[in-house]
């Protein structure tokens, strides 16, 4: 008799995976790429930023119309197509939380309908509650675990596990094994039915074997001079760093060469590029990464994959700084695939049982 794990592996080899998913707080589509890679088909996208929608539409040519504010849909979740997987990189917002015991004593309702109302996680939870997808993957900043002294994360987990009844695992994962950037994000994976899947038990690649910055840099002589810092800005950053260094603070710019791994790319990169400045041998001043290099640093251009950048440099920097690292999502999606396939197979069997019962 084959083990369940071997059955899953065999099924994964023999049967292509086909499922529908939705992409909430989509940004420019990093989560989508990862789940398309394992056979998913995106049936709904929500993203409020018009420039991100422009980039998303340019890179997903067969896409449906992109919805704007998700709150319009959480009020009427029936407007969202049926789906098996929900993806969401929801923003982190503070929750106004009072103790459940206090609410009980006052006869007030508790739960996510009260604790998280007015936040964008609330809208995600309402959609999960209505559609009951077989699985979800949520992504957020590493600090989510400590946000509001841990109360925000505790409330999220209570909603997902106790109120919505999902089997949830979480993990902070660094992008360093895949791209030359130390970018840590928390991922929250949930399955509607019991499963052995556990993000915490995944064996990650060795960060030391990851690529270095030189692997994503454009040839030195092909970089537009506009990305080199002006004398005034470079002097300002040096003075600023020296001022704070004398006080024992670590504020200031960071310089990186081809053999280095960078700090985290942020959405403010367009302002001065100070968190990731590229050394330029033979030149007096460093430069910013180009938007194309940012696309590579975030894994949107990875291997043979190309990425179109139809927006200004400022908007491109914001978009990449807010994005997920695509190869990380692809890794998680591949790890989830056999468990998702098993869940979908159970769904099909249950649907068939209901059909036969209704027919009989």
C-alpha cells in the first residue's frame, strides 16, 4: 500500500494541476506568477493603484478587467467568481481590539466582524468566509508578527483558524536563496481541510548558495548616466551618514558591489536610492539600480522570463519596492501543489456524491 506522501507525488507527476484563483491587493502580479506556474488560472484581480494596474495589464495580456477597491467586492462577495485558491498581499493595518471577555460582559459581538472591521484584512476574511476556497496564501511584511505588540497577528490567526476554520501555517522566509537581496516576508498558508502541509517544515535552499548582485547588474557601459547620483545628492548622503554615525546610529546609505547581497528594496527607493547604491569603479559617485535591475532583483525577470515596465522610473521603483520576490512564491506554490491537488480531488469527489444523491 502506498503512503499518502507517495500517492501525492505520483498524482503530481501523472496529473496536471488545474485550478482557479483570485489575486487580491495584486500589485503587479508577483503572487499570480507563482501560482500560474503550477497550473492555476487567475479569474479575478483587485488592485486600487492605477499605475500598478497598468503594469499588471501589460504583463498579463489575456487578463480579465482589473477591479479597483476590494471593499466594493467584500460587501458583495458573490460578484467575485468561484475559485479554489485565494491569494492576497493585504496591507498591514492596526486593529482596534478590546478583550473578548469585556465584550461578552457588555453583551457586544466579538470576532472579526467587530475586531477587524474597517481594515483590509477584514475584506479578505469576508471573501474567504463566503467562497470557502480550498486554500489560500497571504503575504505581508515580517513585522506583522510584532505589529501592535503582537495583537494584530494574534487576531488574524484567530480569525483564520478559529472563526473561519482553516488549517494554517506561517513562516518568515528570506529571498536570499533565490535573489541577491535580503528581503524577509511572512507567508500565511491555509487549507480548508486537514492537511500535512506546513510552511515551517519546508526545507529551504542554502542562502549561501544564492546569487550575488553582479548576476543582475547591467553592463557598466550600458547604464544610463542619469542613474549616477548627482554631486549634490552624493554629498548630502555622505554628510547625513557621518552625522548619524557620530551619534552611534546606523542611518545613511549602503554601498554594494558585484559580490554582495543587498538590503531590502523599499517603495521609497525612487527618492534617493540610499538603501542600495551600486559601486562604480573608476567613478567618483555610485548609482541607483535601474528599474530593469530592480525587476531582476525581485525575480520578475528570472531565467527566461521577461518583464515589461510601461510606467515611469518613479512608479517602477514603487512597484518593485512593494512587490513580492517571485521565485519565493514559486517555491511555496510548488510545495503546496501536491496538497492542493489532493484537496481538489476531494472536492470533486464530494461534488459527485452530492450530484448522485440529488439524482437518486
